[in-house]
C-alpha cells in the first residue's frame, strides 16, 4: 500500500504542477515522505514476522490516544483509495480514548487491514473506519463492501500464506498481512476478529480489553 500511495501522490503532483499550485504539491510531498517511512516499516514487517514468536521481542509501550493514531493512519491512505474510486470514512465515538500499546505495531496492524480493504474492494466501493467502545472495551472496526470471503475460508484468513479471497487467488498478495496482524495483536494482548460475507464485504475488529490500561 505505501508504494501505491506514493505513486498516486506523484500522479496528483503531476496534475497540480500544471496549475502551479504549490500548496497542493507540498501536501503531496508530505504524503510521499510519510509513506516512505511507512514502507520502511512495512519491509520490517517481513523481518519482524519471524521475531514475534520470540520472547525477547522488545515492545515500546506507551500511553497513546488511539483515536489520533487510527485517524492519522486512515488519512494517509486516502489519496490511494480515491485513485481507485473508493470512499473512506473515519468516525469516532470519542475524541480521546487512551490505551497502552506500541505505536508502530498498532500502525502496522491498521495499515495491513486497510490495505486489504482497498485491495479486495471494487470501484465506487467504501471503507468505514470506526473507533469506539463496546462492553467497556475499546474497539477499532474497519469495514468494507468488497468481494468478501467465502464461508469455508474464514477460518483460514489468519494463516500464514493465505491469499484466497472469495474463491480467487491474487498473485499480488503476499499472504502475510492478516497473519502478521494476528501476531501483532497477540503480542500486544489484543483481540482481533474477522467477519465476512461473500459479495457483501468484510469487517475486521481490533479489541483492547478493559484491563489494557491496568495490565502494564
């Protein structure tokens, strides 16, 4: 996804250059820079996926406003989604919800889920991103109206190497995104749940237990 966002931003810069709109060009420069950093972290995903099972993996836990993190990560993929004709809507039930977590790992998890929501969506599709509370737990919900996953495959979506969506296999998928999301959530003590219906869409929920702020 970061590569596609960078490419989309460059295309938009080419369009804005004709109108000599420097503010817009600088805005897309910022997007390119931000996603270069994200690309570095994504490359580290492949390295870290083999480390996450090790006990000595160092977490950088801090008290974070999860609303800001989810919103900023969502905003970073808007230009890519727009280029594919996908509408992304961010919403939150609270302006501030604090958790103890590793910022980089949370961003990676959200970015991986958003990447799938874009990748397996259709033109004129939509993605809804919500931060809120459910039964005193803090939740992040990312829901799309894409191609969905056939029922028999849902149990395998977090398996390493799984690339089959809706009975189709996509060569562009590495089969590591959701596998890594699951590993990251386990490392952080979070829950992750996927619900999907063929040709209707998919919703992935990340759950911060009520004891998150008390356990560290």
